[in-house]
């Protein structure tokens, strides 16, 4: 099963995140199928960049977003 997840990037105590399509049981920071967008919680306001065409494509093909990613998508749209 495919999931839309966050993967952690950035320095220690300064996390940024990539929004990716990944297998449900794979590692958090492992390989991913597609990069959907980015999220930076360290700026005010938070920086969210999401390609909604890719999100709609992957959801149509059976991928399910995690709770956090679905909240970010709703905030961005």
C-alpha cells in the first residue's frame, strides 16, 4: 500500500521535511517513489510547497496521505 508521508531532512534541531510517496512499511527516510513537495516549519509563517497535480494523481492510484500530510494539503489548498 502506498502512503503520502513526510521524510525528515535538514540539520540537527532544524528539521525540514519532504512530502513523498512511499510504501507503507518502508523506512521513514528511505527510498521513495516520487517527491510531492516540501514543508519547512522553521519559518514564520510555515513554508509549504505542494504539487497538487501529483497529489491528485497518486491519490487516484490508491495512495493514502498520513494525518499530517492531509492537514498540510488542506492548509495549502
